[in-house]
C-alpha cells in the first residue's frame, strides 16, 4: 500500500528521536565550523579562491570588479559581492572560509526540512546530519568556493517545488515568484555551470502553476533578468561586450575539448599551441579565441570529440576525481569518497524500491532527472565531482528518505509486536486461577 506520509510512532519515542537528531546535528555543525576555522588558519590553496578574494577586496576598496587592477568578468559576480560585504566589515583573508561552512549548515537544515515535509515525520531531519558528514560537502565547507551557496540555492528551489506539490499545486504569490527568479539568477551568477539547473527548475515550477503560468512566468523572468541584465550592462560598459555570466566559457571549452583531454582530466591538460591566444588580446577577445579554437578542434576531429564527450558524460557520475593540484588528495580520501557516494546511491535505489511505502512526489522524480540530465550538459565543457557537488544534495536527501522509511518500518513492527503481546497474553486473573488450580 502506497502512503503519502510515514505513520507516527509513540509520542515519547518520537520526542526522544527528534532530540537525539537535533543534538547530533548541532555537534556535527560545530565540527564542520571547527574544520572550516582550521582550514582558514592556512593560506588559500587554489587559484580560484585567491581570485574570488582578490575581487572581493577590490570591491571593498572601491576598485570595482577587478582582477590585478583590471576590470574583469572572468569570475561570476555573486560570490565576490557577498565576500566583499564581509571584507568591508573587517573580516578578511582565509578565515572567510567559515562562510562556506555556515552556508552548508543552512543547506543541511533545509535538506532536513525537505525530508521531514515529505515523510511527515521529524525523523526526516536525519537528512541534515547526513548532509554534514557527506565528504564532498565537508570538502566544500573548507574552501572559499561558491559551492556552499549553490547547494543552498539548489535545495531552496527544490524545497519550493516540494512545498507546491504538498500544497496541492496552489498558485504562488508575487513575492514567491519574485524570490524564485532571484534564486535562479543568483545560482546562475554564482556558478554558471548550474545555469541549466536553474532553467530546468524554473520550467518545472512553471509547469506546476496551472492557471497561474502567465503571471508566474512574467514575474519570475523579470526578477531573473534584472540581475543578469545589470551584470551584462556593466560588462558592456567596462569590457565592451555584454557578457551574461563570465568570460571563462571559452577557456573551459578548450580545457574539455583538445587532444590531451580525457574524460577525467579536468584542468590537467596541455593547451594546444593553436588554442593559446596572443598576449595582446583583451579578456573578452581571449574568451572568443579559446571558444573558436575548441570548436575548430571538434569540427576537425568529430570521432575523437564524440568519444571524449561520452567519457566526460560518464565521468560526471564518478564518485571521486583526484585533485589536479599537486600534493592534494590521498588514498584514504578516495576510499572515503567512493564508499560515501556508493552508500548514497544504494540509499537512492532503496528509496525508489520502497516508493510503495512512501509515495514519491513528482518533484522528487523531476529533480532526480535534473541530476541526470546535467551530465550531458556539463560534458560539453568538462566534468568534475566538485562541479556536481551541489546536485549531490538531491541524492543525499533521497537516501535519507530511504533510511527514515526503513526506521519507520522497524518501529511499526516493534509496536505491532508489543500490541500483539498485550492483546494475546493471559490476564492476571487467568494466571492466578491457573496457579491455584
């Protein structure tokens, strides 16, 4: 029999379980914060992190969105803008990594809300704990990458879709529609590789708005367009071209499409001489030069490019990619990542197999499809487990749902057994009579 909610167990037992989960979540969150603080005591490790901080400092100092003193759109704007607010407050340097941990904790809390809403049980907040111990999330929380923010935004869009499902597809308000548009824009302008995710989420939310689609589409598109247009207008004025997201798309296309690239090589490639732009080109011209070189290679090597594309698509589902930075990664990290991802996949399969115990909402199916469909999209450039990390949260929640269903089933059997013993066992009067006779 398929149900839409997990049957509740005894009140005292339910209260104790909720309290235990809350305590474990608090302890895990504190552990993640401690790890982020420890990471923040060391200098930033990766070039991406250093550039984000450099732009944030430039913004705080009044130098504008610049890298090395030059106006730039090489990095998308949302994350440096957020960091610059903290730099203005005097919070500067690698300690800003703590912000990534805080955002991941917020994302974990939201994951718990999603799981609890679907199950109708506070046991669903077990997903919050699982989110905080998932290795890729822990890794992200110790860096100055925008993936923590992206994870929160992906889950926020999913939570909106889940709530709409549970509310019987009631029309969303003007404020909710505007908020969705801003979340989609923030996701796209924080991690451009997730622009396709923002688009798919928006299409699904639009589909849910039967009888309200025109109003929802108008408001959502307006509030999505405002930040993107402002950023593009700034780029037109500063760089001479209305760049929508960032000027890394051309270089990323070359990184994933050249003779030395493999399915899992990431940025660890040798740039072909013909793809290296002349030094006199400015940023937007370099981006175009890279893009033309990549497209030329694909056109001249269709069979090799097709094989590489398939390999990159498959690599999207890899549990672990060794860091390309020298000295990073270890055998232990690889084993932990593989085991954790394997456990999440097992949990996902279990959730699907147990859907007769707890019905899967349409938004669950849709966002699982979003996770899969991103593979061929990201493979246009190149795929890395780090790029996929915000979307892994979808699988983590589904795996946690499976655990909650199993635990609820065990509790139900225990309660049934206790009830059966109470109803079938002899009464006290019968036992006394039998002893006297």
